[in-house]
C-alpha cells in the first residue's frame, strides 16, 4: 500500500538550501554564500511582511539549523518607486519560538513597523482571471494607510512567492476579476508561523 506523502513546506526547503550552502562554503572555502541565499529567499518568500507609514517594509524569513533551531533573518527596506532597497538587516536566534518573536517585536518597534500585510490585512482579494494568470494569486491590502500598502503573491505547492510589495493604488493589473475573501488563505497563515 502506497503512503501518500505531503510535499515539503517552504520552511523545509529553506532549511535544506541553507544546509547545502553551508556545506558548499566549507568545501570551497568561500564566505557569504549563505547570507546571499537567505537574503534572496527573504525577498522571494518571506514568512512575514510588516510596514511603516514612511514607505518602509520589513521582511522576515525563518529557518532552522542544527546548532540554532529557531532562527530568523530580518530586513528593513525603503520602498523607492516600488522597489525595496535594504536599509538594515540582522540574523536573530532564540531558545524558543516565543523568544524569537520577542526579538522580532523589538525590531518592529525600533523601525516603527506597525502594520502587518500577511496576517492582518484590511482586505484580501483573489485574482480570478488575467492575462498570464499564474493561478492562486492573492492581494492583501492595508487601506488604513495613505496611500494604501499592498502585497501581491501567488501560492505554490511549497508556499507563497512574492510578486510585488508596494504602496499606492496601482496594483499593476489590467482587466482582472478580483474577488474579495473573508480572510487570508490558510496556507499563507501557516507559512507565517513555521515553528507551530
């Protein structure tokens, strides 16, 4: 009897990639490869996205290594013409998920990151039709900001892939059907809390 296997979560894939990159650094004697990898992963598929009214965003990527089980890479970036430019970043670790959450909370306070685009949007929209449609596309909007902040992503078997994080009313979509949802998709909420 065949046992159905679940596809790996993006968190598991991230951990595997970090482990392999560490091994490559040891073999080749180079440094900085893991940092580049983690930074790129945080831009493509962060677990959390926070924002502040001054056009700054904060991306958090969780990962786990043997010697440090609860780790995160956190990055604050300034939005300039819709493109995030990193301002400051840091690696954090904690003895538990709660300890790591406290570190993230401290970072958010330091940079005034009050808004949460993944878990606490004002509006969630599903993109139903459009040219070049990827399927399972969603937009989270925080409308209490002026101008509004939005996060556009699509869900894969592994988890979310970010398409755009920006401020304003131009979503960059044309002739789409957007359907409002009651809440964010379960998959992205699970992605936001990989240690639970």
